[in-house]
């Protein structure tokens, strides 16, 4: 049984969401990874990735789309899709990357991840993408289980630099049916 409290709505983020996204991104990244990484590596990554100025630039990228999950006016999770180059193991004509998908800790297991994933798949299909790829840390068992439940399969690996710590991400792929 899920612990959903109130209905979850998904909306597209705008440039005015830069501070909200930066705050939520820092919070969810720390909740997800701080226990398994060195504080100095976490601090370095957070500084280069989740400042409101950085979020504003990412929000302004034409190839980037942020979705915010909310209950009422309270943000409870977010996702980022990004069109562009994919790793060589992705054999597709028009792939899209699921660059981030996070729920705030109290909302994990409440349907936020499912609502965001459904919205991401809908967005990818609407853009006529033939699949979604993502990188997930090989030690993030909960996320790996989540992606497997959605039909993603591992197709490769790639390096991921967290501060000064070189880690390995698993590359997952979900093919989508694109109508002719």
C-alpha cells in the first residue's frame, strides 16, 4: 500500500523556479547520496551542480525540460529530461536522457516517482523520441529496482565524477514505440 497523502500534480518548470529547483535538488541529492560519499566530494558536486544560477541556465536550455511534482503548491519531487547526444551504447535515432528524477524523502513511496516517470514517458513520446536513457549509480539499489519496474534495462556503463571521486553509473535504456 502506498502512503500517498494528497493528489500529485506535475507541471513544467519555468525560469522562475530556479531557486525552488536548486533547493530541492540539493536536498534530494544529499538525502540520496550523503551517507555513502565523502562530505568534501558531496560539497564540491553540490556547488557545481545546484546553485540557482546553474538551475536558471539549465531551465533556459532549449534541449532541457524540468517537471515539478507538487501536492497543492508544495514541491515534492522533480525530473529533468534532456535531448542531445547519448553514450555510444545507446543505438537510437532520437533518444532523450532522463538526467534526474528525485522525490523528497518524506514522499518516497507515495507515488511521486511514478507520477514523474509517467510524465517523462509522455513528454518523450510527445517529442517523438524512440527511447529514454539514464545513468544510475551502480550502488543505488532502490533506484535500480525502480527503473527495472518501469522496463529499463542496463545497456552499458559510464564514469561519473562526484567531487574528486570517480564512480561508475549504469546506463539504462527504455525503448518507446514511436508511431510512423
